C-alpha cells in the first residue's frame, strides 16, 4: 500500500508540476481544457498500469479482485491529490481562467444567431425572451466554471475512471501479459 502512494504522488506531482509550469510560462495551451484532461488521464492510467505490473511481477498468486483493489490503491490517492489541486488552482492560483471563459460565453450570447440556436436546441426555451435566455445561460455557465463544481466533477470522474482502468488493466494483464 505504501508503494502505491509513491506511484500516486509521483504521477500526481508530475501533473501538478506540468500544470504549474504551463501557468508560469503562460502557455496558450493553458486556456484549453482538453490537453490537460488528456494528460491527467494518461498519468492516471500510467500510474495504475505501472504499479499493477510491478505488483503482478512480485506476487506469486492473486485474483482479479486483488488486482482491482491494488489498482484502486493507486487511483484513489491520485484522484484526491489532483482533484484538490484543481480546486485550489481554479480558486486561488488562476481565477482569471473562469472569468475569461464566462466573458467569452457572454460575448457569444450577444449574437442573435447563437440565441436562436439555443432556443432551437431546447424546447423549454421557445417562449423565453432573448434576455431570459442570456440570464439562464450565464447562470449555467457560472455554475460550470465554479471551483467547487470542478472539484466534485473531477472527484467523480477520476474515481470512475480509475475504477474502470483498474478493471481493464487487470484483465489485460491476466489474459495477455501474465497468462499461465
């Protein structure tokens, strides 16, 4: 278990270091969410895969549930570390990211074609005025770009992802890599 925390802290620390490096260098990539989400997923997958590989090489006998538990023993601390980092990052380190995204969405809401598209996509908004649609959209977006919302979504998403990863990697190791 102690070794699992080492993997989780190592890969989680690497993700945090890269995110902070991007912030310090003011990379343009920083204003996009997708590259860092993919990097986060890659680091979580790598930490689980490497730990399970090492564990399977040293253990004489194990079952699939033990392998999944071992994978989750890396996934859970990684999830907690990265999720709470993201909360503090968007709350204290770079709150301008949220404000910039909200301003970008507000500027899109000035377009009548955007309002018409929103009205078309949601039947509940057909009888609303343009101003009411703008207000509702702004409320929804301010909720989505809230650090507390980011914390809860990242906790949930990373926990589910680490569970599925542990299961998938354990099955791959059992059926392909370490088959008897």
